[in-house]
C-alpha cells in the first residue's frame, strides 16, 4: 500500500527555504529525518523536494531507472557554465558515451602509472613544508591541502608539458573561481550573475584563462612527437567502441576542467579533516606512524605500496564517513514514480545525503564515534553498500575514486614520514557543511619534524 509522505509545512510562498539555506542546514535535515522518517517532503519556493534517508531507497534511485532521476537541477546548470558537457554533467546517451570513453583511463592499472607523478608532487610540497617548518611558520591546512591536491591533479593530467607559469596561472585562477562557483550554486538566482558587475566579468575571465591553457596544451600535444604517459594522453587516445571516434577538443576541455574541479577540493577537504582528527587522537596517529615506518621506512612509496598501507586507507575512509566531502547529492525526478512504497511526484527535486546516511543509527553502531576499524575487511563486508556513499553510487559513482584513494594514502604516508601535524588545543574544529564539508575556521597547524629525508 502506498505510504503518504509527510514533512515540515514551511512558510507561505518560500516553504522551508530559510532553513535550507541556513548554516545549520545539515542539523535541520537531520531533525526532519528524525521527525518524519526516511522520506521527507518539503518545499523550496513552489518546488517540491524529497529528502531520502534510507540506503535501500537510495540504492533504488542510483541504480534503477537512472534516466528518471536526472541531473537537471538548477545547480547543475551553474556547474555546466564551468564544466561544459562532461562525464559529470552530461545525461542520457551523451553521458553513457562519455563515461565509456573516459572510464578506462581510471582503471587501477592506469592509475598506478600515475603514482610517480603523485609522489613527485608530494615530495616537492613536503620539501617546501620543511623550509616553512624550520622557519617556525604555522600552516593553514585547508589552503595547503587545496594547493597540493590541485597540483597533483593538474600534473596527473598534463605531466611535464605544464610550465611553471601555467601552474601559477591555474593556481591563481582556481581559488576565486571555486568561491564564485560555490556562491552561484548555493544561491542559484541567474539574474544576479548576469549583471554587468566587475566580479561577474572576473568570473568569466578565470574560465577564459583556464580554457586558454587547456586548449593550448591539447593543441601542442596533438603536434608533439613524444607523448607522455599522463591522463590527458589516455583521454586523447581513448575512443568510442562503436564509432571508433575519440573525444573532440571541446569534449577534452570539458573533461579536463571537470577533473581539475571534481578532483581536488573533495580530496583536500577530507585531508584537512584527517590532520585535524589525528592531532587529537594520538593512538590512531601512532598506529599510522608504525605502519608507515614498517612498510616504507624513509623510502618514497610506489604504486605497489598502496595495498601495503591498509591502516592509512581505513583512517581515510572513516574520515570520509564523518566528514563526507560531498554531503548532499541532488537529483531531479522526471516523471511520477514509486520509490519503495512511496509515491514520488515528477518534477520534484531529490536530496540524498551521505552526511546523514553515514550517521544513520540503524546502519552504524555509535555513529558519532571515530573508529577506523569499521573499515576492517570483515566489518566492511557487513556494511550496507548504500549506507556509505562518499563517492556516490550506482552507474554514476565517482570515476576518480581509485585515484583519490591512492593519492590520499600517499599524502598520509609521506607526510607521516617527515612530520607530525599538530593543532593548538584551542582550535575550533566546527565544520561548515555546504557544497563540501569544510572546516569553518582556519586550521593553523604547527609542524613537528619526525625524520628529515636522507638524514
Ligand atoms: C575524495 C575525493 C572525491 C570524492 C569524495 C568524490 C565524490 C564524488 C561524488 C559523490 C560523485 C557523484 C556525484 C553524483 O552522483 O551526483 C562524484 C562523481 C564524479 N567524480 Fe568524484 N570525488 C572525488 C575525487 C574525484 C577525482 C580525483 C576525480 C577525477 C580526477 C573525480 C571525478 C569525478 C567525475 C568525472 C564524476 C562524475 C561521474 C559520472 O557522473 O559518471 N572525482 N565524485
């Protein structure tokens, strides 16, 4: 029998908008889920939305009839202004074709080829940290991790063909571009961004700077005799199985821009939380140190070491449980449908929330407790697959998940070889859960040397 949905009434005309855009949004979503159950209906202006908070129903949305749960929401329209029609934003047959072309570049074997690019970037970055540490400087962790993960993804794509000047231009364009994109997605009122204001012109300017660099590198690569083994080359060599056609320059640009964006802020925010949590958990930090010292000593890891650092991986997975970099996954329902026993109206928006699912008391024992052992192989097998979704799920699961896990484990291991990252005891760890789960306040860390390489 169909179950009638329930939810908060909200205000006339605007519905629950003030709650939804407030900084306490996640607490509010948690409270309506506690009050009304696993399917909650509410309005934002005139539009109907559902919050879905049960792994069985989430599985249904992400795996069954995916063309009925699309990415046609207003926030994706803004995302498309930057990413174009890429694997992340495309839908239907266009998405299927792109995913099939791009996916092989992210298989484990291919990612392993990128391990040296990752470890080179991390080495270079940690050498800079050594200088700053010896000069007694504190390090703002979120900025530092953003800088590092952007360098890694850009180098993984362009390897040695990227000049230092290009890297500087990319780094400088990204911070304001991401901030402006986040504002647009959080406050999706088109008119505001069409006004001839300086900041709207600058936004276009950042996109054009990045486009200029990406198209130039693609053009140079087509003409080059010696092609490096980087992600760009894998994408350029990949072809559609049916037509044999490769991606066009515009399609390549859209994929590259997507990987720049999807592939760095997410990992950076999880890494910032990781250092924050370790600085208050000496037991866990010591276990990581023990694993890293035993497996690597002072040598640089290679791809085969990833599997030998399971504790580092478990800690990272647990970080993404409590601080999922993508706390909310939106969808649009195209036509009336049944979700389990619930009738769902076409034209409505849907929110799935890794943040809430990762704390669902039916699926996690004492969910607020940080415990990496939840990700022991045997424990992991007992989990409901759709109760843990840091990378989304179903056919549109994150394409870069293996890349991100290897990158994170290498950052944890190589940093641990050289440093302990300490945060002052009065640090405010409060999260800001918007588009990503970021620390609300600066995390100014003091680095303590463990071993210096070569000593
Ligand atoms: C910790 C790091 C990362 C997290 C938490 C993360 C999270 C996610 C999530 C939740 C989705 C699904 C979005 C949805 O269904 O609407 C997604 C999709 C995607 N991610 Fe990631 N991501 C990470 C790293 C990366 C990296 C490193 C890359 C590429 C270099 C990447 C590229 C993509 C792409 C292309 C998609 C779209 C896939 C599709 O729709 O077919 N991500 N990611």
